[in-house]
């Protein structure tokens, strides 16, 4: 795979590949949710009932022996949080969202990733890694890391160490792309597997292969034996991530139109066996993966990400509330580290300014730690926490572009703008070179 980067990785990949490209006005969906219940602002106890701090934090340690005062308007973001029943003591509620950056060489994480992640690590912070392939068949994007080869795990070790040296907690996101792949990326040039043979057809989605961008092709429905094997691959990847690479935990990627979501959502899944049809059947695969991963590494090291409303990669559900309330209710049984959900304003290749939909019904049903993601800055993130919409808030693009995001929020400093053109481009531009606040100020002073 080493040659793939040079041979094929485009220098400027469409920003819509994994992220979002533009904002549009809100669209109405019948049966939208009611607003969430209001909760604490002083952060003494969260919905999950996990004891947190007894008093609002007045100072925050951003690392390197520097403490900054916490302004009251952002205080909810800087409350400590006890994750996984106390296994992980977080110093704050800001999470680094999983972000694919395509800077691996083939599937091997590089030393640059250690610099990249540690730039964004604060003591007691929570970082979720870029989506990481669990097996060769799961690969859908070139230059994304893996978790099945010794070389991949050796590549991860210094990355994990760098993050932990900064005192942060590091979870690895487990990824299988399913139909969001191409025979050119598959072992033996086979068709990728999915829940069905329905391909991704929207023209805005293209797959990058060693010979350039191509349209997606039809997948083949996974057999029962293959489903069982992939469940085992998730468990093996989780063990490798934690026991070999040294990650603190894993996040199962059940969102954004990838393999697990291809089972959950009925625009993709047309199976007639026990993995298709009813909501219960469509959620079966996700729950089997959760169970296997929990059995492999323990529930307090396992989170899951799901996205009821995302239309990314043509994966839509006709009853997103019913489907995902069922799923989240079932997840209560496992005592997971957390459930991480993507806000409805984040759709596919677009972001809405606002949405009539809401994660509130899922928040109400889920009894454990709830992370929300999508479209947050300091103010609305603090509000979401103060209003009890979530326990933790994940930040993607703004954190990507602002390695010192905590500091900027604490100082109400302007944010670096993110550069979509370098989200997935090869090289260090837009990866390691987003300036710190001091660097920005020094440049402005010149
Ligand atoms: C460059 C980029 C890469 C992404 N990669 C992943 C990924 O690997 N796994 C995932 O679950 N979501 C991924 N996402 C989605 C983000 O985690 C997040 O949900 C999204 O950016 C919305 O949050 P934001 O508004 O804070 O950026 C990606 C988004 C972007 C922009």
C-alpha cells in the first residue's frame, strides 16, 4: 500500500469525502422530537447519575503547568467528569471527535500522528482517534490506519504514548466501511460486503482508488458466516487496540453510512434473514458487535457512535427515532463507557443551520454517558451541557484547526479557520501546522 499515496492519493480530496461542504436552510421532518429536559448548570450530577465535581471549576490546567481562570459562560465545558464509572477521570467535557486524516502510509500510522494528536491532548482530555480499519476487507479509504498487522500496532504505540504522556485518555475508533469501498481496495479485487447489494449511487460520493477517483460499485450481501467473522474481527481489533497498541478504550463506528449503519438503516438493508426487515433485526448486527467487543475488552472501555439522521453515503432510515430509540434502549444493558451521537444538523455532505430533529429522545432513553457531536463551538457546547442535552461534547473541525482549543475557549480568543482542502490531503500542511494562539499573535505583531 505504500505506493498508493504517491500513485493515487489526490492532493486535494473533495471535502465532502467524509465531512461536510456547505450549510443549507433547515428542512422539516414530521414527528420531530420535543426539547430535552433542562438539567443542572452547576455540574454536580449528570443524567447518568455519575458523580462529578461538587463545585464549578474556577481554574483549568491546560498542560505544561499553565492554569487559566474559567469564565462562567464556558464553565460547563470545564467541569470534570467521571467516565466509565470512575476508570477515567476527565478534567473537562470537550472531546476530540474522530477525524479521518488519511496521513497513514498504506495502513501504517506514522510518527507525524504522534505530533498531531499530542498537539491536541490536555491533561484529563478525551481524544477519539480517526476511524481505524479492523480488517483488510473493511478498508474503504487509502492511507487510513489498521489494527490487524503487527506493523500497524507498532505504528500506533508511539502515537498512543504521546497522547498519554500529556495525560489525556485515548480511545480508538473501530471502522469497517462495508460497501463504501471498491474492488480495487479489496483483497483479491472482490466486491466489498454490505447488508445488501445496493450500491452508493449519489454522484457526490466517489471512492479514491490507486488509479484515481471512481464511482462506487455494487457490494454483495454478507453471508451469515461472513457476518460472524466480521463480529470476531471487531473483537480482535479491540483487543489489539487496547492490549497491544495501548489505547484506553475503543469506539465502535456505527455511524455515517459505514458497515454497521448499512445494517441499521433500511435504505440500504433489504435482507430477509434475521439481520434485516424489522428494527430488531436491523439492529442485531450492531448489538452483536457491541457484545463481542465488550466481552473482549470490558464494557468500561467501549463506546459506540451512531448517527440516526445522517444521510451520508446514501444511508437513510425511514423511522430514525423508532430505530435508534430501540438501539439505544438495548445499549443500556451493556454498561458501556458511552454512547456518542451525531446531531441531526449534520447530514451528509451538508450541514444545516438548525434542524427540527433532536437527539433528545435518545438522551432521555440512554442511562449512561452521552456524547453529542456536530456543529458545536464554545457557546452552544456550554449551553448543551448546561441544558442537560449531553454529558460531553465532541468537537471535530474547530478542534482540528485549533490544537489549543481549550485555551481559546477559556480566553474567548478567535479560532483559526479550518481548511477543507487539507482535511484529507497528503503531507503535513493542514495537519501539523495549524498555529497556536501565541503563534497567531506573534505573526500579527510582525
Ligand atoms: C475531516 C473529517 C474527517 C472525519 N472523519 C470521521 C471519522 O473518521 N469517524 C467519524 O465517526 N466521523 C468522522 N467525521 C465526522 C466528525 O467526527 C464530526 O462528527 C463532524 O465533523 C461534525 O462535527 P463538527 O461540526 O464539530 O466538525 C469526520 C469529519 C471531518 C470533517
